């Protein structure tokens, strides 16, 4: 892996962090009759603090997903390059591109490396969803 590839990955990671924070902020745009935009235009940064947990959750899922790919690749003896995140203005992050540096020994090894990320991210998403439901069970419905 060259220094240029690592530089591209770092640049893309920074851009993805910004677009993910932008996506998290956009989830509050229509709430409270657009007070978010008014607050940001007035120089108030508190909406950013409100959006950080959403952005952090998206980032954590991405790290878990890519970490599962890396763990499966190491277990199966498949060398992979560092993941390069793909920023998205609509979704925050469109995932990562990870080059496979060694041809897998079998289709099963390729499947294990490819499927591990989505399986781990799905399990983590479901766990967070269940925790969120349990925490909001007694709350009144929004107005």
C-alpha cells in the first residue's frame, strides 16, 4: 500500500466525516419550523452538538462493518488495502471501497470476507434499534 493510497483514504475520511455530520444535521431541518437554520445562521453551534450522536452512530457502524471485513480477511489469509470511504451528500457515507490485494483461495473465503461486514453491521443496527425502542417506550408521542 503506497503513501498516496493512504493519503487518499485520509482525505476521503475527512470528507466523509463532514458529509455525515451534514446528513445528521439535515435530519433536524424540518423540526421546530426551521429553527435549526436560524440558529446556525446566527452563529449558534448547539445544533452541531445535537447532531453529533447521529453522525457518531453512522461512523461507528461503518467502522464495525469495515472491521469485520478486515478480521475475516485476516482469518482467511486474504490481504486487503485500507478502506477508502465514499462521501455522499444524501446519505453522509456511501460505504467504502476496499481493494483485495490477494486472490482468495476459495469462493468460501471470498464470501466470508464479503459477507462479514454486512452481517456485523446488521446485528449492531438491530441491537441499537432494540435499545432505542426500549428507551422510548414510555415517552409521549411527538406533537
